[in-house]
């Protein structure tokens, strides 16, 4: 786990430090930049004849740090970096509200009083997320028993075997004789480095990645967004920890369903990206980056989100649209009032219009094929709206009242204070898309509206906390400020400041404990943890690989030579022999393109004694063994006709059983010797 954390932090940290970002912000922005460096270096390495290894992204990070550091130094010396003005030094002139909302100079050191509360929140959030995720995953050696995990686990083995972690070639594992297509491989690139360097199993490396993304990357990302929004008080910052760890929709939902690991990584990076957008367009009340830093770190961060998963960067752009629109309106108002030069305002408005057009253009391009986005409508619009507002994704869990009420209060706070109004608008946009994916019919442009997310409600449900969490923190801040203005407390403060301080501290502690209890032990969160746990549990009835089947996989090393290929039906879990037993299989995923030889084996192996073409196919595929995991398929599918040649092999005299555990068998092909 420490190795995984280092891989996700150190490359990006070299870059953030090079552009003179310091303190909490340097660490918070490092994962997004690290992901970009890792994914891009993985694409470049094969073209240089290099096998994938840990030193490659580290070298890439050093090169990027040198380039961006030099650019930032040049911009600073020429006065083009646009450093924020320091916050007021006359503390007596500040009201509590202005102290919370005033402009900030970027941190020049790692620890100060304001940063301290964020470091504490990070530790608290990390601990809470570790509790949630370890309960959801169960054991370091367990793995998600879901449809897509065939691909995710086998992809790590493929990278280790081929030395190629490129997003441009990863699907060669499943494309047969066809050319590979693009697939976002950032997740698999990181996990492969953990696996190859750390020496543990692929499931253990994958689970380490889950824990690090959930307990480090995600809290850092959310906390940077909060820092970019405004100067929050101590209570609000500390309460952000149980809030970001208390939603059932993210990250829990995506490690339970799918399993959608690339989306988990991409969505975890979005808040940090959104914070950079706020910094760049100056809609936050507290500036943590100068303009040059925002641009120089924003570009690789956006690339990192995109290479984690393309629909994650589209989600980031959609969430940023209200920021762009409000910035344009602000510049128009300022130009009309004479506080901004009309030409400068016009230039910014035209730039924003160009960015909005670019988002619209990408909307029609960055999307899957229609055949991969077949999810249809499943409920009414009113039901979907209620699920979104009450944070009960797909009605899988009960309503989350605490976080939902705080989020609504955050909407009130944003409009009452006339700051951060972009956030309720962004929340409204996400709710719209969630309602659309749950309700919109095919003849109502469903594919155009939600096709970016595969028309999948799970992916859109996971987006809602990204806006609901900062809104909930705004709600806590509003409550804290209103309590501070409560007349009895003000009277007490005038009479005895020390007593008032103790009362305030006590109220804050009680509030933090209450928020923690109402989120971490609420039934919706425990429901989702339980759902996930049983998805990972490798028991007798596990949907992908049962305990008996796992026994057979563990025994393969004693029977199957390393160079032999094993014939499998991937829908019954046999494909995971590649990841778990280190033996090549005829299929590494349920969604694959078989070669002609593999197709012949799947359809006709049982006829090997009568048809010489079958044995020629067996020889061509180097297939000597067969895994028989019965006819129960993941997601209750039925592809028996496609693999009819793998049935009745012993009765046909084609193969013999060499190892058995329960109904799971390893067979040796004897008809083609």
C-alpha cells in the first residue's frame, strides 16, 4: 500500500514543487499529475523500445518538472505569472466572514495554522475511508466477482508479461487477430507497477490501489477543491472528512458494480481538477495558485483524468460549464460597470465561448460505440429525482438524510452569501443527467444526452457526491457561522471570552462526533459496504470464481507447464487462470475476439477424434488443457452454444480429469497427442 501511494504521489509531487506550489496544495495536486505522467510514459515507452518499469514514469516526471519549472520561472520573472495578492494583515479590520472569505497567497511552506486543519482532516478522512473500504473488500487477496474484473486483473498480468502498459495497445490482449483499440490504462499501469515491484499477487496489488485511491487520492482531491472555494472554518474542514467518507455512491458504488476501476480513479481526481478550474477563472474566494501554476498544472491534470477514463474528463468539463458561464457573465457586468476594460472582457468572453464550443465538440466525439451503451430507461423521472436528491443511488440503499439535508443547506448558503453559486448549478446539472439516464427514452435523444456515460446510471450516480460533498461542507460552515452569531453566545463572549471559547469548542466537538456518527454508521453506507463485501467474497456460490474453482486454479502450477495454453469459457470464471495462476488462456475476458483456431476449439473440441481440423486448431493455439467450471455464468448469462465444444469431453474420449475440487475440474486434452 505504501508503494502504491508513493507511485501515485511522487511523480506528480516533483512537478508541483517545480512550479513552486508548496504545502498541502502541492501534495493534493500530485496524484492527478502523477496519473498523467504514468499514462503518457506508458504510451511513449514502447516506441522507445523500453519495457514497462518503475523508473520510466519517474524519469518522465523529472523531465516534465524541468520543463514546467523553467516555464513558470520565466513567467514569474517577466511578471506574467499573476501571483495573487496577499490576504489582509490588519486582523482587526476583518470580520469572521471576511476572514473566511478573504484572498490568500499560495502557501510558501508546508505547515501553518490554516493548512494544519486540512492535514488533520486528511488523516481523519483517510482513516474513515480505510475502515469503509477494508470492510467493503474483505481481504487483501479477495477480488471483485464481477463481469469486468476478468479484464482488469488479466490486464495487469498482460502488462507484466509484455512489458507494455500503453493505452493504445492494451486491448491486444482481447482483440485476437484484429488491431487493438484505445483503452484507458492508467489504472492498470499503476497496479502493474505495484505488482511487478512489490512482488505480491495481482488481487493484493489491485486492492492496495483501491485503498490508496479511496483513502488518499480522493480525500486530497476533495480537500483541494474546498481550499479553492473559500477559507473554511475549523469545524467545516474537519466535518468534510466524515462527509467525503460517508456517501454510498462514491467510491463504494463503483467498486461494487462493474467493476469500474478506471472510473473510480478518474472520478477521484475530478474535484482537484475542478479546484484548478476555479483557480484559473477566479471564481473561488481563496486563491491557492497563481494563473501560471493553474495553467501549467491544469493541462497535465486534465490529461490524467482523461487517461484514467475519458468519461471522467467529460464529467469534469460538464461540471465546469457553470464556472465558465458565470465567469463570462461577471466579466460582462464588470465591463458594463466600467471596472474592467471592455476589450479585456471581450477577450475573456470569446475565450470562454471557444471553450464551451470545444466541450460541445468533444460531447459528440468522446463517447463509446452505441453497441456498448445499451442501458435503457428504468424508472420514472420523479423517482430518479428523489434518488438523486436523497443520495439513494438506484434505490439500492435507503435515503441518506444527513448528507442530503446538509447539501440542501449548502445550496442555501451559496445563494445567501452570493459566493460559490456555481456549485448549486453544477449539482443541478448532475441531477439532470442522473434523472435523464434513469428516465429518458431512446426516442428522446437518450444516446446523445447520456451516451458519454454508456447510458449507465451507476456511473452517473457516482458523480452526485462530487457536488453534494462540498455543498454539505458549505452547509456545515453556514450552521457554524449562524451559531457564532447566536445572541446568547455573543453575550457570553463579551462577559467571558474564555468560557465562550470552551463552549464553542464543546459545540464543535459534539457537532463533529454527530456528523461522523450519522454518516459512518448510517444504514445506507453499511448496506453498500455489505453489498460490496459479498461481491468480493469467494464462497461456494461466488458469481465468478467459487472456492472450489479457486482451489483448481491454485493447483494448476503443479500440472500445467508455463508455456501451455488453457482452454476456458470466460463467462464461468476460467479466464482468471491467467491473472491468478499465471497460465495463458484462450480468452482473457468475456468481451474478446477469438482467433479462428480458438473459435474452432470452443465450438468443436468435443469432436476432436472425428475431425482432424480440431486437433490442428489445438496445436495452433498451443492448447493442452481445459478448465471446466460448469455452466453457471457471471451475471446469470447463457453462452453455452458458443462454447458447446467444451461439453462432454471425457465422455467423448477427448480429455481426462487430472485435478478436481467439487464440480470444478482441470482436464488434459488427450485426443490430440
